[in-house]
C-alpha cells in the first residue's frame, strides 16, 4: 500500500502543477452554478422540467464535467508510462488503485468547488442531500472518464464520447426536461442520482429505490472502469526496437498528412456524424408541443412572431452541435500537431503553408459535422431560406474551429477542452438563444457567434434576408424576459403568425 500512497501523491502533484487546472476548477462551477443556472431553469420550464431542480442539479453537472475530463486525460496521457511501470514490476492492481484514488480525490475537490458556489449563490434546503448527490455525480463520471481513457486511444474521440454522454445525461435528464417524456433517459448514468438529489420521486420504488439504483450506478462505474484500467495496463508490450516542394506543394503535403490521420481514425467520422444526429433529434422529441414567440426582423422591421416550439428548438440545436464539434476538432488539430509542426518548420516547411494545411483539415471536420447536422435538421425543421441557413451554419463552424485552434496553441488538453465546450454553450446555448429572451443582451455582440447566429435566425425563420448593414434594424440590446416572449402563445391554426 506504500506504493499506492506514493503514486497517488505524485499523480495529484502532477494535476496541481498546472495552475490553469486550479483556475478551471473555479471557472466551471461559476459558469454552470452561478451564471447558467437561472437561464437553464427558464429553459427547463419550457421543456417541462423543474426550474428549482435545475438550479440544484447544476452542482452535480459541473462536478461531473470536471471529474470526467480530468480522469480521462490522466489515464489517457499516462497510458504508456503506466505500462512501463507495470513492465518494471509494479503490480497492476496497485497502479489502478492509485489512479482511481486520485480520481476520487479530484472528484471531491470538484464537488467542493461546485457546492461552495451553490452555497454562495443561494440558500439550500437540504445541504447534506445536495452534497451527497453532487459527490455521486462526480464519482460516476470519474468511472466514465477512466473507462473511456482505458478503451479509446485517440484523445479527440475520447473527448467527444465523454461530451456526448454528458450532454445526453444533462440536457435530456429528469431535471431539465419532463422526466416522463423519454423513457430511454432512465438508463442514463445520473438519472436516478438526479431524482434523489432534487427530491423528485417518480414511482421508481420511492426515494429509497432511487437512492439504491443511484448507488448501484456509482459502484458499477467504479468497478467497470477499474477492470478496464487493469486490462489496459496489463496489455503492456516491449517497444519495437531531397527535393523541397514549393509553397503550394507544402500546403498539399500538410493537408494530405492530416487527412491520412483522419483515415486511420474512422471512429472520429462516426462521432462527427452521430453526435449532431442524436442531439438534434432528441431536442425535438423531448420538447413540449406548444408555440413560442420570438423577435425577428422581417421586411426590415422588428416584429414578434409565433413559431412551433419543437421544430424551432431542433433547428436552433444545429449551430450549437456544429460549434462544439468544430471547436474541439480545431483544438486537437492544433494540440496534436504542435510539437511536430515545430519540427517541420525547423526542417524548412513554411509556416504559412503549414497553417493553411491545418486549416483545411479543420474545414473537412466542419463540413462533415455541418452536413450531418443539416441533414437531420432538414427532417425536423424547415428553414425559410435554406441557402442562408446553410451558410450561417458553416460560418459558425468556421468561427469556432479557428477559435479552437487558437485555444490549442495557448492551452493544454484539459483546460482547452473545458474552455472549448463552455464558450459555445454560453454563447449559443444561453446568451444568443431566442427561446430564453426576445433579444440578446448588449454584451452578446462581443461573443463569437453573434453575427452568424443572427444570420441563422433570420434565414431560418423569415422569408427575407435582412441581416445587412443597410437594411437591418439596429438591435436594441434589451434582454426581454421569458414571460414576455410567451405573451401570445395561445394555440393557433397556423404554425407561424405575427403577434398583435
């Protein structure tokens, strides 16, 4: 057990050695628990969920998000080192226990940060229940992060898998949406943890039944991830012992090398296609059937118009899915090639040619994600101006792909992934969302998705293109309340009409 203690201490020191990790430990709870809790509670009211439950559950969501990604990168980045330790004689169970102990300590740290933010923000009726539920969230996702890190070798794929599980678990769970609408969500990791944590008994054997099943998920996540991690560490193997092209040729060479990596990673293409499909399709499925009112520019004038919420909600999910995937793709293309690109520059490749080649790689990923998103969107939502809607989607993907590349040049993997996900979530999911307020706040103009999202709303919901400097009415920047956006939401015969 001495070896376990030493390794755990060293693993924690390695995590804390990067000060950005500690900054993110504060940033993520602030984003979810403080900033996004109220808008997400408003969204829950539209989707049939419970606003108060959402504000409490955000602590678990933040802790789970931090714990899963921290554990995934801890396991994934150290895979080769761990195998060498086993080859050198360290028992595999001792190494696994040390890794899992480190994950549990990180989970406790993430839970403490999330709970502290919640207690500073508002009064909590049952603090012990909320604290226990938050810790269960984090522990389950420690297991998920460890399991994915043990099985998935590519960091892009692993990150997207974790984000997909987390998004499905959170956005289609019993707090944010109506718990009775989609039965399949009962099989998501924290469904029963959420029910017990926010005290929403729904006939699953009562509160004790919810707690018992939640504890089964906790134990199962730790056990299965531990077994997978043990298997991965025991699969150790001993290591197996000109003319310079011009600028255009170097661009082509850089792009071909990147595409060769893509071809060796078919799972990435599957994820780029399936994530938008699941995200958009479920968004329509779980949305309550009613009308909502949104403020748009039609014929050069601002008007309040009524739209069928399930279709509109699904249509607005496409840019969020594309932006998130594009940011992650750009991030990892920059991160994975950073050291190799430096060596290529030292060997004589031009920086501009290398950069253009990498941008073309990102463009390929954006095109695939956008094509998948737009295909499923066309099945559930009819844009009024398809050409402009497609262009706006591609523009959002390009903006966030370039932003992801910038993050990759500046930040590490854990921090970069967290920031790359949080920015589109706050920008497109909260600040720009037409379902939460009639107009975006004035500060929204400084966010990356402001311009492209206005294009998407205009081309998706109106018959004329008004988002030009000459014809577009200036945005007042007011943040119309959710209640006012439903002021004329009575049923109507037509799915779209102007409010009186």
